[in-house]
C-alpha cells in the first residue's frame, strides 16, 4: 500500500502567503472608497449642471458645493461654475472668491476656463464697485499689471529655472577646471573652452538675475492680498469682538490680506493700509479650500469643458 505524498509548507512560506493575502485585501479595500467617492462627486456635479440648465442657480450651488467638499483635489472648472452660479444669485463676494481660485495655477485651468473666469470676474468687479458706492463701503483696487507680474515672478517656475541654472553653472565650472588641468590643448579644445566660458556667463547671469527677481517677488507677494471678503458687506471692527465699534465696512468681493487672527476673527488689511477685525467666516483665504484638504488626486470633473455663462 503506497502512501500519497503530501507537500510540506514551511512556516516562512505560510507567513509570506498570509502577508500577500492581507496586502491584496488592503488594496481592494482602499480602492473601493476612492472609486465610490469619485462616483458621488460626478453625480453631484451632474446634478448641479442639470439645475443650472433649468435656471435653478441656488440648487446648482448646493450640488456643486457638495461636489467641492467631496473632491480631494482642485478643479478650475468646478470653481468657475460655482463663481458663475453665485454671480447669478447676487453673491458677488463668493463669486469673486471662486473665480479667483479658478485662475490659480494649482487648479490648472484650461485656456477656455481661464478666459471665461477673467471675463466674468470683470463683470462681477464692476457690479461690486456699484454696490460699494451704494453701501458706502471700502473696496480694494483692481489688480494691476505689476501685481500680476509679482505673482508670476514669485511662482515656482522661475525658482526652479534659476536653481537649474545654478546646477548647470556649477557643472560647467567643474568641467572647465578639469579641462584646464590637461597638459596639451589644441585649437579645438580652446574653442570648446570659449563656448563653455560663454555658457558660464549666461548661466551665472540667469541665476543671479532670475534668483534675485524671484526672491524680491516672494517678499512683495507677502504683502499682496491673499483673501476675499465673502459677504455683501463685511464690518471691520476695532478689535476681535462683536461688542467693539465698527471702524469701516468692506464691500464683498474686495481683496484683503489676513495679517492676524484670533478665535472667530481675522485682522485684515486693505491694499491702502487700512486695517480692521472681521468675522473669520466672512473672509476666505484663496489658498484655503473650503472645508476640505487642499491637495489630492483629481477626478473627472475637470474634464468638463468650460461654459461661457455670463452672470
């Protein structure tokens, strides 16, 4: 009578099999919520689009805000749509906030979205100026060409380009020193040294000038407005408290800079230097996403084409 051979599984192999199985289950568990969330975001966005098509802008805002709160990343299209919806219901501060966010580099707006956002932002700005006269409220000046230039120079692109030139400059200097130590140099090698010397000068100038402009722009950007007044009129008080006197009022849609904050209050500064304390929920920083993380993977919401809706 013959025995049937049995495979012997070592404890080490069994442990590896258990780890592999647990890893597979973990991958499946993590993938399911992400897919489910993407579906919910797309459903909310589609519902908002249907409401907007029907002229129900309040309903569109409700659905699009739900999509924005669930979306882990940035969407220039979604911010643009929300800005248009808020402009239609007359909330110029929130419309300005979302149009400005749609134009930020982090949102990666398409050419169509950027053009539409700038156009509608100009319309909203003119309406806010009229309201400021009626409400006798302060309104910030429009961004100038200098303001836009500072934003560009303070961006990451110039910083990385200057840093790349610095590394290339270092590499060329090392190469020239190595070449200078060679005993015999022919005419061809002298020509190469001349070319490398010119490149050293070019990279040095780009690094020094570009790096200096980038550093100066970052310093100037620290004084630029970084928040938007959301409410129709925001009361700026002498201190962080509702019992304190009102110093002045800020028109909704004005660009301000947050210079300090306390529990429930933010000290804001208008471009002219006027400062006051405003309720925190009435002032929104452009870099802060409303009620959700500011970074993460994008969903298919950004794939929608820009609609040239005019508020």
